[in-house]
């Protein structure tokens, strides 16, 4: 099968290539999925799991990509809840070969059914962004109706999901980003927008939950804005700053079938919009992912039409 692989951590994105790899087989509790579309997160090249397994042994060449949508083609022993021919989408284990390939082997529990009226490209755009926003807001942030949320990167793949889910939950949302992102963030539902290049973040006052996707000085400023009892949620590693009388939580997103079902149902009934940017074929994926153009929204690789 065709797959996008990386072999050299130093080379980064420049070291990726399209290559032929053996088709995977379904182990116990696995299914094999024919991939129709895959998402991609540029920071994958910085993740230790891209290069080593859980025993810290090298796993290069590694197949990139971990969120995808496709059709089940085989089921291993002990697999329950899914059947051959079923449309699915989900989030693959970080330590296994990924979804920028024609086929992927994955634990069945990491997948959810993809309704027939949801396009594969949309399905592939949801797992990382949608689950990150859902878990950060509701599982770790314990967001309640009437609270206020500071959503960084509000026009990005994760940030736009944070804005929409928080607004649906009855929160007041302050989005941030570059000046060019203002209208897009407001269109996704932000009540206010802060231009991080020109506006003073401290002027917004206190918030109940700050959702950090940036880190550094922005994280420190955000922590100072969290009210007593509030939470700073970070997805960029251990928090360097903590709210004075609140909580700081950093987390790594996890696959969850129930949450994926909740997310895709919101897409179906119009409560949640995806944020897809560039769409490319698998043959053109290397050039697309190495492009120096600023990514706007989720990059999707369409493996099959």
C-alpha cells in the first residue's frame, strides 16, 4: 500500500516521503480500515511517540497521521461493536503506524460509526480537534453554563471547536488570534475577539476557564486572568504558570467512542461546523505538508475519492 513515512527526526517534514509499505493485519481486538481521508497535525514530528515505541525502541520508518475516516475491511479476534463494510472515524494510538496510508490497523474501541450523510473528509477532521475541545472544556475544565471561556487560536482547528462547544454549553466566549482571524472567530461564535498582536490581553478582565494552545508568555498572561476556583487548561505540555487561586491542567487527548458520537451528531444537526482548510491527495501530500503557507484550519489528505 501507499503511505507517507518519516525516517529521520532531524529532517522533520522535509524528510517525509510517499513509499510502499506492507498492508497491516488485524491483531486481537483490532480492525483494519480502508482509509478514505486523514487529518494531520504538524507537531507530530515533535512527538516522541512518532519515533519510538513504549519501550523507547526506534519505530522508524513511521507512518504519520492519527485521525481519519474510512471503511472497515477486516476484524480481528475479539472485536465487538463494529462490522466489515461499516463507515467509521476515529483516533489512532500514538505509538502505532498512522492514517496517512491506504490502510490502517487500529483497536476497534478507538473508532465510532460515521453516519452515511457525513462526508469522509469531515469525519477525518473531527477526532483530534473535536475530542481535544470536548475533553478540555467538559472533562478537565468542568465548564458550566454561564461561565466565561478564553479560547486561544479561536479561528484554528482546535480553537474553533472550543468556541462552538463552549457557546452551545451556555458560556461567554472570548476568542483570540491574529487580526486577520477576527471575523472567522466571530463567525464561529466568539462573543468577543482579542488581537494578540495589538490588543492587551489583561484588558478583558477575569475568566472562569482559559483554554491554552499557545504556551509561553500567552499562557502566563492567561493564568493571571483565571478567577478563583477557575481552570487553565493546556494542550502544549506542562503548564509553566498556574492561576493564583485556581487549577492548571495539561492533558493529551484520548480516543473516546461516546464523545466522538456526541461530536458527529452535532455536526449532523448543524450545531457544530468543521474547520477544514487545505485538502490534498495522498500523492500530493508531501508537497502540501511541506508548504510554507500559513495553515488555515485542518489540513485533510484525501486518500480515496
